[in-house]
C-alpha cells in the first residue's frame, strides 16, 4: 500500500506534504517528465538526421559464436564495440558497448535464465559500405551498413526491422570531468569505487581483461583508420565541448533532491523502425490501453519502478514495475524487441513519416511501395549498455516461446494461489482473523487465503508479530490449516533501523545494506520510520534473506504462511520520486541508477527461494510482488498496486494484466473493489465478477475504507458475489491447466484477443474482452447501470456458446448481450473441452478429490479438443518425479476419447460425474468403452431447445482411458 498510516504521517514530512494536499489523484509534479530528466531530454533533442556513427567494416571479426565489429562516433572519435549473435529459435542479439570504457558499464545479471544458445552467423556478402550476415539456414539476414551506421533484419526479400535507420543512436561514453576541482572529486569517487568492488567484480574483470587484450589491436587499428579517414574537425570538436558542459550531465536537481552523478553522462539510446506494423503492445507497467499510443507531442512511455500514490489511468507515466519488451503485430507476423537494461528507460513510439527518406532505397526497392505504414520505436536508458534481443516470431506463440526461452516461464503456482484471496489493510488481530474466516463458512463462500498487512508486525519490523494483537500466530495458522486454508503476511524490503531488531543488526554487521555515495549505509523513510535497504543484488545477501524464512528463524511461521513483498520499487518516502537516490551504491560499485528496475525482482527471488528452502525443496512457493522486471514471472504473482474504487480502474485492470501477460507475467490481478475509496455495491459486485476471471483474484482495501467482506452489502449482493467466487472455484481445474501450459511453454494464461485471432484486424485493439487459454472468451461488465454489453465474437464460422445459457452464436459478429447485475458474459469456443469441479467447498484443497464435469463445446465440424493437468497441487513432484496426470480429450465422429500421457503417474480418487456436450444432436444411445473391452450404456438427458446433451455418471476415474460413443 502507498498511503501513509496516521502515526507515520507526523514523521514523514516531505512525503506527507505531497499527499495530504492531493487526496484526489496523483500529484504529477512529484514525478519527472522527459523534459525534467536530463538524459531523456538530451537524447530526445537528437532529431532524425545523419547518424554520426560509422561501422568500421575492416574491424569485422567473425567467430562461430558472434560477429564483432567496431563503431566509431565521427564527432568524438570514441570507439564502440558492436556484437551480433544469431540465437536459436529465430532470434538475434545485438550488443553495443564502449570498446574501452573508463570502468565497466553495468550489464544486467540474473534476468536471462542462461547464456542463450547461439547459431552460427555467416558472412554472405560484403562490399565497401556494407556486410551481409545470415543465420538459421539463411532464413534471416542481417545487413550492416557502414556510413551512416544502420542495421536491417530481413527474411527473404521482406524487411522486418531496421536499427538506427533514423539516426537516433546515442551512446554517451564515460569520461573524466574537465576542471581540477571536479577531477579531484571524480578521483575520490574512483578510488571509492575501487575500494568497494569485491570478489565478484574482480573475477569478472579478469575475464574482461582477457577480452580487452584481444581487441586491443583492433582498437588501435580503428583509431588509426578514424584518424586517417577523417581529419580533425575543429568545429565538431568545439560543439562537442559545449555539449560536455550541458546542464544535468554531472549533476541534476529535481525538487529538493540532487543527483551527484559521479560518472557523468552515460545514457544510451537507439531507434527501431518497423515497416508494415501499426500495432504495438507491451512495455508494462502502465495504466493504459493494450495497444500502445504514439508519444509524439507528449511524454514517452516511462519504465522506472515507482510507488505512485493514487495513480492516474490512461497515460504513459511509470508505475511499480517494468518489463522492457515491446511486441509488434500485423496480419502476417508478430515481432518482439527486448531491451535488456535495468536503468530508467523511456520509450518513444511514432507512426512514422519523418524517417522515410533515410529509410530510403532499401525499403522502396524491397517493398516496391512508398506508402507502407510504419511504427518507429525509440528506446532511451540512463546507463548500462545496449543489449537488445530481436524476437522474430513469426507467430505470437513463437514470440512467447522466444521471450520465455530467454527470461523463463511463469512459475506453476500452488493451487491455492489461483483461488480466492481475502485481504485488507488490516485484519487487526487474531480475533478479527477468526471472525472473518468464520464469516466465509457462515455465508458459504469459498476462500483459500487471508492476508495480513503491515500492522500485524511488531512496529513494522518484518518477520515479527505484534505481541498484543498477534500473541499466538501458530494457533491462528493452525486454525486456518484445519480448514485447509492459508495465510499471507507482508515482508517488505525496508528494514527498521533499531539496534534491538535482529534483522537490522545482522544486515548491518554483515555489511548488506545499500550504501550512499559516500559509503555509509543508505537510510530512507518508510513505514517503520528510518529504514535501511538490503542490497538484494548481492547473492550472499539474498541467500541470508532466504534463510530468514526457515521456521526456526521466522518465529510463529508455519508451512501455510506465505509472503507478500510490497514497496519493493523500492519505495522511499523521502527519496527523489518516492524512491532511492540514483547515486546510492550497490555491490560491485554499481550505482542504484544501473540496477533500479531490477531491485524488486531480486527481492521476490530471494523471498521465493526462502520459501522453497524452508520446505527442504519440496513445496512450491507463493510470493506476491508489486515491483517487477523481465523474469519476475519465475518467482510468483504481480498485482497492479494501489488502484481506486472507480469504474475506470476496473476497466484498466484488463489491459494492464493483458500487457503483463504479453511480457511473460501471466500471474496478474488487480485489487478487487479498488484499494483507495469505497466502492458502490454495484461496482464491488462487478469487480468480483471481473476478478473471478483474472489470474490473481484478491480483494484488498485501504485502512481508511469501511469494511468490505462480501456479506456486508446485503443478501442479494452477497449471493451474486458468492456465485462469482464459486464460478472461479468450479473452473480451477481449467485455470490450473492453463498455468501448467504457461509454465511449460510460456504461452499466456490471459490472452489479448489478437493472440488467439492473429489474422482478424478487428481484434487488434480490443481490450475490454480477452481469452483464457484458447477456450473461454470473457467480457466482464465494467460499466455502471448497463442493461447490455457489446462483445465481439471472432472467427469465420467459429461457434461460441454462452457458458451460462448455452446459447450458440456464430462468428464473426458483434453480439449485443443483455445483462442483469448477476451476469458475467463468458463464452466457450466451439472446438474445445474444459474440465470443471462443480461441488464447491470452503477451500480449493478440500476439492482435491472431488469429481469432474467435462464441457465439450462442438464446433461447426462437430469436433472438440481439450486437456487437463492434475497433480498434488503444491509440490515440485510433478517435475522431479513425474507425479502428475496429463489428459487429452478428443471429440470426433460422435465419439469422445480420453487419453493419458504415459510418462506421468499420479493417483487420485477423483472421477468423472458428468459430461456436457454443447451443440450436440439427440442420440439414441450413449455407451462408454473401457480399455478392457467392457462397454456399458450411460444415462443421458437431451435439451432440444439448447442442443445440450448431459451424460450422467460415466463414473470412471479421471486418470482412466476410455471412449464414449454417441449413436
Ligand atoms: C522460425 O521461423 C520460421 C519461418 O519464419 C518458422 O517456420 C519456424 O517455426 C520458426 N521457429 C521458431 C522456433 O520460432
Ligand atoms: C471419422 O469417420 C470417417 C468416416 O466414417 C472416417 O473416414 C474418419 O477416418 C474418421 N475419423 C477419425 C478421426 O476417426
């Protein structure tokens, strides 16, 4: 949560001043615009023109792994090293770094799951101005043009994308300060840097030194070549010197905060042109539409993890998390650009006409046209290097596979975690927890997890309990366990500075805190008052943190206690833009500037490791995080932070989670009901209905709001909410199977319509409806007092069934669906089979052995396919010991066959109690045949009005193989 709690209000002066005056919406002046961010402004001032960069083709160095060559900036003569890799699976990686930086520039760690496997790149052509490389059996070509430097990626004769074709590349080299005073400072900083660098960096340096030696000869060659070809240009030299003095290069002030910038300017920027693409997506997190907008005339989309109080929606401002992955889609192809940089980043999007001339001959030659729509994307980051992965598709699912092969797939959540969660700031004490828990039983509403926010701790000391309010946490947890329910407690990364607090004293004595630029422990204000921030970039720190989740370390914890990492952007109430100073120093001497967007990922990583370790490696973890980066999908769930009880916030939750899902993070949800403010009963009901169909389903509310448990809004509303939650529970087998696929293949659980219907332009901008897997289309009601909604049912001849009325529709069509307050418009696609469990109990674990109902929705050809994944729901045994059941259901020729993956083995008592066939003809008999040859007749009912055939009690175990014949 982001709002100050009353007792903190008197302490946190700066922060409170901001917030007390702005109770309605975000105070934009607290956050930088591009114009107020010196590097963004500098880079954005570079307009499309001839790029000063030139590729030195005679430095070309081709190995099996990569192609390297030098680039030189003709103005300042600083040599850069370009590396191009062909990666397995239609990807290429392009890295640009300084050939000889004054000190190592930060390269992102721990995001890639491994060093991506390369495929050979070969030189297929070369002339004095260009070199042509190819990879993947000449399927893809990379053309590097020397002067000005640009790159073009092609397949066959089709130009897929161009790099630096608008000449916007800017790579600010590290430099020494000019005057003696500043030189002195930078020397001090330099020696400090030397002091703090540790074993890790020295090892790395050794490798780098070897590399540097190898390229040194070339570097000299490059210098000579540059000198020879381009005599000293005194004018540009002068221009250059002027630039050196530009404001904001060595120091920058925003509001009351000064960023000391000991390393000076270090930003990097590059432009990409995408001919033939008009729709781009991704780069979460923004509270905006799914399809990205052009940013001309406004601010670029910003990626900088920030705790934004009462965020505004439908704008490109930064929020809590950042995934620098952009997707482009057209009728023929999907592409991805993954910009691996953890510093503050801005992304400009334009629908280009400006760059056309530069784009020039090649495009016209290749495409034979001048009027091709084109999107241009420009990335700008404050530090680090240029390290970019081009994911060449061609299908959306290829891009998902490509991206998750780099950054990992969604962790398979324990079953309880995709069930319903009850949270508020705060459940006050053990009695409160007991009462709320009992309320769910009394009102017969299923729920799995009750959450405790910051007030449960002893004075905001995480890993502790308030001794008065929570004197017997184990008893409380045991009571929940007896109903197979769980609890989540909050553990934030700001640590109260208190000599009596073991967590603090250990971190301090082991030197695990992030440092200020002067080498002291960094201190900021947060919930506990003065707090330190552990350096989660340090693997030793992370492993110590993980060990704090052991049952004997985290006193009062048990195996049904899980974790919530909030405020991990990190939030620093009195810091610049409510976060950490950029000149704070992490392990290896890297600045916070370099790693900012990675901090939250590391916090969740360490926490999730802790949960795995406490169980000896057997149990799957559950950790919710607010901040995130590329790869966070490996560690748990993300929610969209502190939203508001407003209709538009409900609406924007859909595109926010869809964007996250495109960027690999499937386990996403928004606070049901809205965090700030008090929802009307209608809004609350609609939010439950929408939330029941989003991956992470949790109600949450601000401390100052009235209580909101589902039974507090009258009987009618309670029943509607209960129905929505029960729908979620009955669909858990389906959800769980979708998560299994997300884990195995990287495909998103919740999907933008265009992902499933990539050749239907009408789907490209839709973001008020979406698909769950390939089977369910969901169009939640997100408008007040409506009697009906519009839903687009795509697919030529595609059959859709309303899951409640079983009414059949054929696509493509814009359907007007009448709704009441109880309606959740959901449609099952003809051609799919999904499994449900329709006996809803008080928690998901109680339903473990309950029987299944299969819903077979026939398409126009009277066929349908589906699958089902089952395991124990909470351990890694499915992976380590193949303890799982994976079923396929196939309906063809009036017969439904159930087959089982022979590798998996898992025993369950669960059986099939019903099979419902939508769009069926009336049969004379229905028989089931088992592998031993026995065949028996089954009872059935047929509804002529809806064409629904309900087959009762096949009574076979879910793991069994069988065939059903409808004659
Ligand atoms: C690579 O691209 C080709 C053609 O564009 C496609 O057939 C193939 O499936 C793709 N491979 C992967 C792994 O994405
Ligand atoms: C369906 O029946 C037709 C005609 O009886 C047959 O040709 C076809 O192979 C069958 N298909 C399957 C998948 O069994």
